[in-house]
């Protein structure tokens, strides 16, 4: 099993040795500490990309670089791209285009582009032909190669454009964790679902589960390092373990992590409704360390649209899962993903989606107008929805959800809640932001020394998108 799914340790060590060679070169020239060259990582997309960027940061640090806050200060720029929607690709291309001017000022600058976008052959070819200042691209299965790719550019041995023949798991890469008490923990990679609109199986490969002993070892390391919240990640996280022959499931894995000593809590994402087992729902309900929040993408409230999306569940099946969750946890926070304007979506289909919002009463939705992705079945479907129709429906969706959010948020006013203090509020520098079982952030006044720890708050007011509270 390991020979098929996991990159051999000696192969990983070859690339880590390349990182150490680069660091030794910097050290021999006195380029250490504050004099070390800088690295800058630009990340687009999902939490899995953010977790991958933490490994890129670990590799950059091993290579002897130090983190800088601006690409203008960097000697190494790594861009971790997203391909889920066209907007994300265009934004990434625009920002990477700006790095041309930085390279003109600093010819020694090395620019590498990775992630889902360059896992597509046509995008990798575009960088090869139209972005001569990009030294290399690397797909989602080639993060471990980055030190060797950087060394090749340094040695002026040419540019590289890596697209893997197969995807395996690279264990043992160094990691630089994000600040605060929250941590990402990838438990699997890839997806087998092939939803007709989605590019993920083509750019992330088939499902690959990490071994439970490796996950538990990393969880212990995170807890020992002060992590207060661990989010288990996977493109379809609740299908974890199906490709292993050890009988492990997402539910049994969560139980084992919860059994570890320490004051911490567990989240997980992203779940697929067809794999949301009663065993998993029961674990969420009964394990005290599991946050009572379930993110369950519905995508559409129409069973016919779900069929064309190849989602493999009906609206009725989805509602049954919601009913089970609410029966077990009446106050659970529910969030979802919704696509508006999928090819062939009728007004009746869209009304079914609005009805789903009214039925579930989500605390928050992540909604998108359908964006065709080259190579997916949906991109070739007839009856593509005109932009003006999709846009109008999108506004109606958001208007209804705003009403639901205010209703849902009001239930917290006057309550005492426990939150993890995540950082300074992005909207008000005089406030801190925390998050608890509720999906919404809570803003409150407090000292920055609280960041990364739990705090008890009383909720004093609410809006559509956030809550306000005060320290108890």
C-alpha cells in the first residue's frame, strides 16, 4: 500500500537535502538572520491550499529564507493558485503579472507558481510561453520538489514545468504554522466524486487518505505546540479511510483525536452529503471536543439540478440529514455552499433552492454564480444561463439569506459562549475576533494577549454577518 500511495522517504530526503544545500550557500555568504533573503507566499483558494502553503513556508525556511510581508522585499516568491472559479484564476494571473516589474528591478528574484491552476496543462503552457520570469511551476502533487526546482534555477539549469503522472502523499515535510491557536490538519487529498461542474478531481487527483498513525502523530505535535482548534481537511473529508485497508473512518479517527490529552476542539471540512453517515453525525453530537457546526454543501435545492451536477443525492435525502442533525443537536450551526445559474437551471429549480434555505435556515452560506471550467462535463452542457439571469437570481438568494442570518444570529444575544480568539478584527482594529460553535465571528474588546486562547463572552448584539460581545 505504501509503495503505491506514498512517496518513498529517500525521495523526500533528496529534495530536503537540496533545501539544506541552498541554506548552506546563503550561510557561507553571511546571509543569515535578518540578512537572510526573504520569501513571500501568495495563497489563493481553499483551506487545503492554505495548509499546502504552510508546507511551502516550511520548505522556504529550510532553504534559509526568512518570511517577509511584501513581494517587493522577496528573493523567492511562491504563488499557490486556485482553479475552482474563473475569477480566482484571473486574479492570480493579474498578480503574477505584476511580479514582472519586481523581477526587472531584481534579476535574482525567483518566482514559482504552484497549486490547482498550473496542474492544468493549458495553464502550465501559458506560463511557459508568456511568463518568462516565472522560473518553475509545480502541481498539487509536487510540493516536495520545490527545493530542487529552486536550486535548478539558482544553478541556471533552465526552467521547469511539473505536471505529475500520479499523485502520492508526501509525509515528513517541514511546516510553518499560521499564528494563533487554530491549525489545519490535512487527513486526505483528492476526490473521486466527479461532480459535473468541478475541476478538483482533475487537479487534485483521486482520493488518498493519510495513515491514521501519521495523522495522530501530527495532532499530538499540534496540541503540544499550543493548538486550541484543529480543523481536519480533505476535499471530501468524510470519505476518509475508504482507500485504506485498516477499517478507519472519519468518525473513528475523530474519536481517536478527541481522546488525546489537551484543551482543544475539532472541526472538519468539507463534507459530501452522500457520505454523511449516521456514525459521523453521532460523533459530532456526542464528542465534547467537536464543535457543533456542520458545513454540508447542498449546491442546489432542486433534485433535477443535483442529478445534472452528478451529486448523487436528492433534495429529500439532504433534508433527511439536516433533520437528523437537528434532532441530535437542536442548536447546531449549519453552513453550506450553493451554486446559482447551473446550466439548465429553471426558475422552478431556483425556487427550490430558496425553499431549501427556508427549510434549513443556514447560519451562513457560501454562494457562487456558476463558472464553466475547461474539461468538466458541465462546461459543454447546453442551456448555459445568461449572466443577467444568474446575477438577478444571485441577488435574490443573498437577500433571503440576509434575513435568515439576522434571525439565526438573534438567538445568541444574551448568551454566554466560549470562543477561540483568532486575532484583531479586520473591520475594526480596536476589537478582537473570536469564533465558537456558531459559524459567525464574534467581535469584542480585549487585550491582544488573548489571541490564540479561549475566552468566555456574553453576546450583546448581532448583525447579519457578525456578533458582538463582551468579556465575562
